[in-house]
C-alpha cells in the first residue's frame, strides 16, 4: 500500500450506491478475520476494521441486524472505525448518528 495506490482507490469511489450494507460487510469481514486467525479474544490488542461508507441508509438491513454484527465484531476483538465520506457536490449531507451503548 502506498500513497499512489491509496489515491487510486479513492478515485474509484463513485458515491452512487443507494444503501450501505453494513451488517453484511461486518459479518463477512469477521469471517475473514477468523479464517486468518487474526482474532484473539483474550488479547488487549484488537484488529482494526476500517469502513468507508457514504453514510446513507446505514441501518437499511435493520438496526438490530447492524447491532448484532457490531456485537459479533466486538466479541472477536475487532475494533470498527467508520470513516464517512460523501460527495461534497451534493446539496446536502445528512448523517444520523445513533450511539451504540454497552448494556
């Protein structure tokens, strides 16, 4: 990974999806972490999952489904970072942030 490869990846962003399937993405990435042996629930060191969505319809799969996927990641010691990027040319940017609290 280099500065030029990172720029190349960003240039491929289209901002044309109608929804972000966060739960599915988190669940699939958890499977990848487990398959690679990257999870260690007893360790103080967590794996980092960076998700770069546009912030639209994040709960399109249902809030409880997304929360379950996040809980799965947490149980596998995977820390999730949402870096929300949107098209600055749009007349509006609406992001609804709902805190996820531990019980």
